[in-house]
């Protein structure tokens, strides 16, 4: 029996403990969900090999698809449109050695976003079509889970601490407001 529980969300789709006023914590909480749902996808692929498509697996598949097609997509945009530019703005001429190193990591992460989006598109299509190629689905789900966990680890351990230590509180708050605005969330609903 496959059960996928989802961390509780508020109306905006963000975990209750994270707010847009604390964008780094918001991004960290998104990583928890990304890891949760990528692991759930892997479990689903294993269950499919055993049980095939049934109502429970279809419901779980729909829940995973909804998360990666909406929230995870927004998460990448949050990083690429808001966090990464704010990090680059700390030293736009790359005069410090650590700025060059962090830029290398940012380029890698953006490349990984593109790769994971392409892999997810393949998985999403297979789930939508209720593919019976369970072996391929399991292989791709394992690859997706592994890459999502490693990607989140790098951001959690390298990027987020770097940003949190260097970006001012007022800039972080502005970043959070900009993220909320891009997502269509009014300022009254932010905290």
C-alpha cells in the first residue's frame, strides 16, 4: 500500500513554518518537500512494478505531479530570478576569490535546474500516460531522486549559508516580497 503524506501547506502552497519575509528559510522548506516528493516518486515507481496502476497509485501520482509541475517549478524561478542575482550583486565584478567560486557553483546549479526539468518532463509524461514501462520509470525515478537530493544538499550547505551570511536583512526581506509578488501573493498575505 503506497501512501504519500504531504507536509501541511497554507493557502499559498508554502509550508506553515516558512514565510516570504524569510526567503532563505522558505527555500530550505521547499527543499524538504522536493526531497520528500522525489523519494515518494521513487517509492511509487517500485509500487508500480509490483501492483501496476490502480486508484491509489494514480492518486499518489497526481499528487506528485501537482507538486513538481507547480511548486517545484516556482522554486527554481525563486532561486534563478531572486536569490542567485542577489548573490551575484554582492560582488558583481568578482573581485573576491570566493565570488568566483560561488559563481561556478551557481552556474552548475542552473545547469542542473535545466537537466532536472527535462528529466521531470519525461517522468511527468510517463505518469500522465500511465506508462507500463515500469523498468524505465523506476530507473528515471531513482535518477531524479538522487539528483534532487544532491542538488538540494549543495544549495543547503553552500549557497544558502553564503547568502544568509552576506545579504542584508532588508535585502532578504525585499527578496521575499519580490518572490511573493511574482507568485501573485499580496503583501497582506505574506506573513
